[in-house]
C-alpha cells in the first residue's frame, strides 16, 4: 500500500508505450488521487513492483514475454494481495481471467469515457482492499487486546450503564470463584456491596463530567462465591459512544488485601512504638533517619521533618557515630540480633543527654545491609541512682562499722565482766545505727521523694514534726503560717531534719522559730526555720547540703542533704542565712519568681 490513505499508486503495464502514456494522462486528469507509473517491459514492471509499493496493477492480457495470464501469475507471486485489473481488447478471456483470480476485467473501448470507468474500478478494488486490511488490522488488534486482557494478572470487567456485566476476563472469574458465563449478564451488585457500588457510581459521574477523561482509583470490596470479602484497588473509567454519552464503564481490580493487612500491621506497630514512650528511630544503610517517633522528637527538640532524611550524626557526637558504626559492623559480622551502645544524645539546644541505645539490624534484602533501628533511653537518672547506690554502700560500710563495733565490743565486755552498764553504751550505739539507717534509706529513695502534692498548712506541719523530736528542753515558736502545695510526709521530713540539725548544733535548750517569708507585695513566697545556736560560718554554707558533710563527730552528714533533695524535688529553693539570734536561718522559697 502507498504511504497515504487518499493517494492511490497504480502500476500500468502495456506493450504499447504510447497507449500506456495515454492511460496515465487520462487517469490522472480524471482522478487527481491516482498516481500512475507506466511500464511497457513486463520484467521491468515486476522489478519495480518488488522495489516499490503500489495499490493496484493494471495490465493488458498479452504483453511481451508474458502471454495470456502469465504476468498475472508473476504479480501474484510477488504481491499476492495487490488488486489486479485486466484492461484489454481480448473480450473472450474475461471468464477465464476472473476464474483465475483477476480482481477486475475491463475491455478497452474507443473514446475517453473508458478511462473514467477504469478510474472508478481502480478506486473500488483499492477501497475494498483497504477496508479489508483495516478490518483485519482491527481484528488483529482486538485479538491482541483480548490476549492481553486474558493473560494479565489483574481482574478486568466491562459494565453497561445499568451495571450489568458485559465482559469479564479469566482473572475476574478466578477472583470471584465463578465461571465466566455466570458473571457475564449478571448485575454487579451480586459481587459488590451496595455501598461500594455507590462509590463507583460517584467516581464515574465525576470522571464523565471532567474535561480531561482519565481513570480513577478507589478501594472496592468484592464478595466471591464462598462469601469471602476481598479488599481491592479498583481502577475505573467511563465508556462513551460516538456522541459522547456514557454507555458503561470498564474496571481493573487488584487484590490489596495483603497490602491492607500489612498497613494494619504497620499501624499496629507504630501505635506500639508510640505507646512504649521511649525514643525510637530507624535508619537506612547510609545512616539517615527514615523514621522517628514523637518521643525522640521531644527528647531532642527537633521536629519530625528536621530529622527524617538527615544523618544520625545530627543528634550524636562524632565519637559516638564511629562507635555506633563499629557496633553495626560487629552485628553484621557476628550474626547477633542486637547490641547496646552508651552514647550522648545531642539536643537541638546543644545539651548532652547520656543515653543507652539498643540497636538492631533491619531485615536484610538478598543479604544486603538495609539499615538499623534503635530504642534510646535516657539513663541520666539511672546513673544518678547507681552513683547514690555506690555512695550508699560506701557510707554503710564505713559509718555503720564504727557503731557496730561499739555495740559488739560492749556486749562482749558485758558478757565477760558481767557489768551491765556496758549494755547502756551498746544501746546508744544501736540507736545511733537506727538513726543512720533511717537517713540512708531516705537518701536511697531518690526520685521518690515527692509524690502527690496537696495544700499543707506550714504551722501544722511544723508542730506535727516537732512532736517527733526528743528534746523536751528545746522550744518551738511559730510566728505565722501559710498554705503551700506540698507532699505532706516529705515536708514533715524537712522540718524534722532542720529541727534535729538545730538541736545537734545548738544543744537541748535551743529555741527554734518557724515563720513565713513575704514578698514586697505582701504575698507569701516561702517559709524559714531559724535557731539561736552557733550558726554556720560563711565559708561553710556552700558545703552544708553536701552528702556526708558534718562538723559533728557523731553526725552522719546526711540530714541537710535530705532536706536539699526534698526541696529540689518540690521545685523549691533553699538558702542559709544568719538568724536574728545569731544562729542558722534556713530560707525555703516556694515561688519561682523569688528563688
């Protein structure tokens, strides 16, 4: 065929060159869509037909070297589908020629009208051939589409505008568990819940009204022959007739049940990760964040988008990054599931939070490292507890040994001498140990010093604590009172320890005063405990709250440390001043503005 559909290329073969030229001239005058090439030598014509594309061959019956229908046979061998018009004076050969397969027979006449008839015959045979070729091409394309539709893994269907199934592929039949004959002709509602039918209808209406016709994706459930519901992604588009009216729709279903299950599982794990409370992250193979939970954002001070995609070095020191890389290499080499790394988390403000990072490798793909995950835990408090425990053990081993030796020695003396006065000294040593143990246990409760706070009357708390002080000659004076939010038992310990401190340094006859502190506007900003004892020298005031510090040979050095811990746990502040009587005055500020 020629390159252009409207252009008809004709190869005319006639032993008379003059007549050939005449035919070419008249055909091209008669029909401007016909282009004629003329050959008087049949061999040259066949060679030309082999090299060039023609829509029709017009030939005389007898041509030099090819008598009768031999040229027709030669043309058929070279181009079986090209129409062959026999244009000859030999009228008696028409039947044989048509029987042999010649496309058309036309007898030569005198005058120019014969060329009009020839042009019409050429147009007709070429038009029929082109129509047949187009139909064959359409059929081939349809067969290709049918093959594609049947062999693609996704379920496909066609509905008419009423929702009746017009076509379904084998994948759709397998998906629904029915034979195709049971699906085609059925209402789509037999396989799809009504709610999803309405969703599909809404999507198709929207697409039909859109200027640019395209596809729409949405989730749609199907119910198979066993009643099993499957969640699918449905890709639909409306079908239109030649006048632009919607006549139906076509859809492609893809089972996404597994994907939905994975998404549900992922959501479940994300919920668990968020509920755990510890900072959690995931890194790719290059050490860049692919996931961080809210706890890590809160710990570091960064927003989610400020971490995802960034290297973990943003929240770690270079030394810790190197240590972490070494841990991952060990995991890859050793086959262990996880490891622990102590590191500093560097916050957005530049603060360092000493932490413990539990690191695990992410599942590998084809043996390739894909990244790691970590659970971070702030161990600052734990380290502080460990330090306190070590301190506690040290104090116990040192400070309890002396009074314990006294108790044991005096008991041995009482046994050997039968002098029971030694037991009084032993009892004093036991009492001393009891006091020391109580104070050490209070310090060991670090982090549990304050629980629920309630409104507490300062004077009442002070007088209740005074009743636990065994100093009949000492005096408590309360000058004013106020209400503060406090953990009542812990506030009582503050007063008891301050009272014991006053008696320890000021003697049994010390006078202790309790009162409130007022700001410039007359509002209560705290309270004080003062005594008329020897006071605390200026150069020692910075040390009195340190654990183990004491100027009394028999003191533990923990009473004021306990006071400081409880005050800190309340969010208050404590200072040491000189009282009006020359003794010590401990001022506890309970309002932030005055601390």
